[in-house]
C-alpha cells in the first residue's frame, strides 16, 4: 500500500471523522467476527488502539502529520483484518446510507 499522509492534510474534519469511524468499525467488526483468526485479531487490535489514539488529533488538526500517518496505518491494519468479512454494523449502515443520504462513515458512527 502507498500511504502518504501529505495526501490527507486537506481533508476537512467531517470527512476525517467519517473515514476514521469507518476504519475503526472495520477493526471492531473483524475482531468480533465469527470467522476471525489469530492473525486478523493482531491487526484488528492494533488498528482499534491506533485509531482511538490518533483520530481525535487528526480531526482537530488536519496538518498533524503524525496523526495522519498513524490513521493511515490503522486503516491499513483494519483493512487487513477485514479478511474476516463485514458484519451487522456495516450491513445495517449501508441501508441507512441509502435511506437517509448520509455518508457511510456517518451511519457507522451513529450506530
């Protein structure tokens, strides 16, 4: 994966929050998924911890390169963990997105 935090510094706070919650939910769902494995647990736990630590900073200061870099790593880890598949939150979130016109990340944050 090509992860360049400089490509994310112009993201507005709302988009940062939305995409951050999406990555967080990927990690949480992977950790609790019935098809999880020890390898996916390692990625999921690391992603959850990393995103919890850095999402607020990335939202508050879009030019915080360390926070942006760590969020990219957390999102990548959550993506690796998602080999388990999606679960109820994502499935329900997709329905809410289409019904209420919210972004995918917004519906996940609400749930």
